């Protein structure tokens, strides 16, 4: 990193050439060169002013020593070589050598004293090599921009090699000697060979070229050669071959003779529904593979000698193991498979606690039969079941929803507005890693039939917007009037229209539910527990909350507390909590199952999810909708809704 860039800068005119290292931006190199030019020109102007003042004072009998120094030259950087530090924020050290009318410049860093000295000396060596290249290209010290342009490709390649530090003394001499050659590629390729020859190393490339030429000549000579054997030698070889392998020829002939017969038999068409020929065989031939033993004293277990029976586990393996981990206390295992049916029933009947043992199907599957409901609504649903209409059973629900929607639309006298909020959060154990809330302001206009073609137009105001980080408007429907005032103008629509969307700042986002996932993998037993607690500052308690756990395997044995629903297709275990109080003890959901993977082989991934939704007169974020004027109310603010997006616990 000694020399970062090389440049050729004439005293008058633009720069001729710039070469930089791969990691050094050319823009910074150009800035350093421009600063060097400005420094040189500024010093030159000061020197010119000083020389004019000294000329006016030359009539005095005794001029001062400062005047004598100022008359040495117009350019203080006109010496044969030197260095200067340029730049204000990013400082660089520029090493320069003046060759006739062209500056050969080297740019390096201006670091502390120890590193600056090392960089300066290395950069001086690089600049000296660049000067040698320029002088060799111009055939002397009479270096001009015109001569450099004539040998521009050679100088460019040579300075590239010099800047990367790949040019030793031997290679530099080879480059200088071949800079006026006809082939530019030899400037790069022949220099390493020349350096190897001077050092006495083996000419690897020359040896490989010789071996390659020799191999090619050998291949060409053998590919064109022909060999001919006498007829007597060929006849003798055939006789020996026949004498050695007579059986092979006979066998081949036999196969050739049998081939046409097989082909004829295969070409015959067979009836796929014909009866099997084995039906015509006697009964002794069909049961010939079974031997009947008429000896009553024979041991019947002798016939089971060849069967493999899986051995039962030892008695020590069936004993229960007590686990004292907090939250997962209980006896694990302990199922004993005996030879009698009563022992198996007794084993499972003892597991009646939440963490007692086997899965009791009665805890999860109800035995009551659901009676099919008859047509409801006193037969009103049959009105929509004409030709091509839905079935009566399916029409009942849709008719009920349609009647409720029609009743709500009939009761609407003004447009309605509400806010829907979607909460996203991610917990890692008990720590909150990510959180976000997205809100959407919806407008429900009057139905098109009731609006009679009139447009909906009014103004509203948003309050509690200090927590909003970013917002976006539906420009075709709503416009901003500043100071949180908005104007709405749109036609009537059947569905609610999203007129404004916003997102909250993460640090000000409310968290309705805090969740913690605990996992213990001991041996081949996996235990999972979810702890949850509600935010006491919520406007209303959370209802109909579903907790789901993605299981790593399809469990064959499962213990849960409280009751849960297992979906084997999705490998998901779900708990449904009807109500979570705002204040109270944190709830616990526990599950335990055996897995195939041992804990020594690695941990299993378990992901928990929470889903809930509801509505309230107040929003979770505190953002509310108010009319622009308290005296005139042009819309109605209805209940706001909220739901979860990705509410995860890892």
C-alpha cells in the first residue's frame, strides 16, 4: 500500500495519464492531483508577486536576503524532485519528479511518522521506476506530451506493472529494452522469463513447449503409419481360434436355432381373461409345499422356529423417570407391556393427570353426535334455491349473513369510518426482538341504491398521531389539509374503502400480549411450555385467542395441559383460550412427547404462534378519528378492529 496511484501531469495542460490500485478510488486520486496542481499554481502566483516587488526594489543599493530568495524562480515546485502534503479532510502525500516539462507524480497516504516514512520511501522508488519508463519511451530526457502520446500503450502497460510492485531491477530492464519493440504483448509476457533466466531458474515454459511439440509430432507420425500382416499369418490365427473355442460356437448356433421358435410362441395372442392352467392340476400338486404332520405328540411351536419376534424391552427400561425441572415436574415413561391384557389396561388407566402418561382420547374427542339442523329461518332460504341455486343447507348461512348486512345497510344514515390494526411481534424466549403495528383507516359509504348517485364528501381529523412513523394516502379519494386534517370525496361503494395507512414507531408500539416459549429436550423426550400474560393497559380483554405450536415430528404419544387439538397434517398443536384477563397470574400451556432424535444429536426447532382478533371502541395505538368541526358531524365512528399478523415466539 506504499504507492496508491501514478500520474503524468504536464506543467501546462491537462493530465496525460492516471494509474491507480484496485482498492483506491480514481475519484480520490483525481482530487489529490487537482490539489497538487492548485498548490503549485498558488505558490507560483505568490512567487510572481514577490519577484515583481523585488524588481521594483532593485534600484536600492542593498537588497534584502528575502528578495534574493524570491528571485530564484517562479515555481517553488520546479526542483527536480520533492514531496508535498495535500488535502483537507483526507490528506495524501504526493511524491513528484520533474522531467523536462512533465511531472511524474506518486500518491500515497499521509499517516503517522513511522508509516509515513516507509510509504514515502517506497513511493519514491516507484516514482523513480516510472521516470525511467517515461525517459525510455521518449528516448531521452527531452520528455514532452507529444512523445508520450506516441508510446501511450507501452507507457500505460509499463506503469501498470511498476505500480503493482511486480517490476524488479531485472524485469524493469527487460521492460525498458522491449518498450520500442513491435509486439506489445512481449512487454508483459517476456519480462518474467527474462527475470527467471537472470536468476538461473529452470525455463519451465520453454521445456513445456518442447515437450508439447515432440508429443504432437509423435501423434502425427503414428496416426499416419499402417501395418500389414501376411495372409498366411491371418489363416493360422483363424485355425488356432477355432481349435481353442469350439464349444462357444456350438452354443451360439444352438441359441440361434432356438430363437425363431421363441419368437413364434411370443407372437401368439393370449386371452387375458382365460382361466389359469393350475386349476386343472390335482389337489396334491397345489398343496405339495405344505407338509401335514399327523403325529399328535409333535411340538406345534416347531413350525415357528424361523419366525423373528421383536423382543420386549427390559424391565428397567419401562420404569418411570421423575423430572424435577420447574414447570415440567412429573413421572415420564413407565409403560410396562406384559403378556396379560389386564396389565396393559391397568397401565393406561393410571394415567389420569395432566402429566401422568398416555393420551386419553376422551379428553380431546367428544363422543356426542352432532344432529343435523333442519332448514332455518322458517323456510326463507328456500326462496333462493331455484334452478341453479345453492342447496338449502348451504343457503341458510348465506341468507342469514345477507339479512344482517341488509339490515345494517338499511340502518346507515351517514358514512362510517373505523381503523383496523394488524400487530406483528417476535419473541425469543422472554425477550422481544421485533415488533410492528400497521393501521388502515377504512371508509364505508352509503350503499349505491341509498346514495342515489350522490358523492360522499366530508372532512375529518386524526388525533394521537405522535406515535405514527410513516403514513400514506389514497390520493384519488382523500387529500391532506395540513394539521392532521383530511378531506374525503368519493363515490358510493359496496365494500369499505382504505383511505389511509400508517405504521407506528417500534418503541411506541403497544404490545397486547407477552409470550414466552420454554423448551426442554432431554434424551428422547421433548417438553414445551408457553407462558402468556395480557397487557393491563388494553382497552378491553383479549378474547378467542389461539396458541399454536409447530411440532418437529408427528407425535405417537402426547401429553398436554390444558386440552388441545392436534392436527397431524400440519403437525400443529392448538390451544383455544376464550378469555385472557387484563390482570392476573400468567397462563401456562404445556405439552410433552417422545421424539426419535436424541438430545446429544442436536436440538429440535419448535416455533409458537399466537392468533387473535377483536373489536373495541378504542384503538390499540391510541389513534382516533374525529370530525373536522364539532358542530357538524358528517360521519359516524364505529367500533375499531384488530388482528394479528405474525405473532411468533421462538
